[in-house]
C-alpha cells in the first residue's frame, strides 16, 4: 500500500533504499533516542530493511520532491498493542529533516490509515525520557498521556530507561484531528 500527504509518500521499504536508510539511521542522534543502535554500514541497513522494515504496515517516509526516503513510520503490534483493534505507532526521521513538521504530517496520515482503513480503536505511542522531539510529535498529533514506567527494558541497547506512554482513541481522533481540533 502507498499512502500520500501534501509533501510525502509513505511506501514499503525496498532493499535499494539501503544507502538512504544508512545515511540517516547511522546518525547516533536518531536510533539510540528511540531504543535502537545506529546502523554501522549500508549492508546492515539493507539487512534491517529486509528483516525488520519490510514488516506489514511499515513505511519509508519519502519526500515527494526528491523521491528519496528520509525516515520510517509504522503501525506495530507489541506489548502496548496486544489486543485486537489496537496498534502502536513508531517513527523516526533523519536529523536534517527535524523541525520541519514531517513526522507530524506522516503521523496524521498513519492515524487516518489506522482508524479509517484498518478499523483500529486505539493507537498507542511512547517515548523514552529525554526524547523531547518524539514527545512533541505525539503532542502535536493529539495523543493523550497515560502513564510513565521506570526501568523499561531497551534490549537492543542493553539498558533500562524511563518510558512514557500515550494513547489516541478513535473517538479522540475524530473529535481532535478529523474535525479540525488538532494542530
């Protein structure tokens, strides 16, 4: 499936995206804040595209003006979203594109997709302490704070962190976002 916004195309990752993926995912300001190691090589990015980013409902965030991926966004089932009708939104954007409203733009389309196309009732989203950019994206999207947990395992980095969890229900999305109440 391919989704579009004013400036973005959200499409499945392809192994040929490995060089662009590496360009942004190798920056230590990106992955570690989200709980994963910075990519060490183009080949590692290719493997991650093949083994992880090719999952259903995971999309490359592609700028329409260049046709190149600059980040990733997806809907996933995991500990937070383990029930039917629930999913978790995850995303990352390359550093040169921070502060341009790209993550909220992609996030709004993913929420629309989750609620309208996939029939989800709830979309969860979280961030680790110190990841103020991710926190701000979730605020812009209208997510509602649920809880904070101490000592949350971050397996890829072999550590624990303080994690914050937010929720968007279909009802909140309809009232805040779809009907013009959101940012």
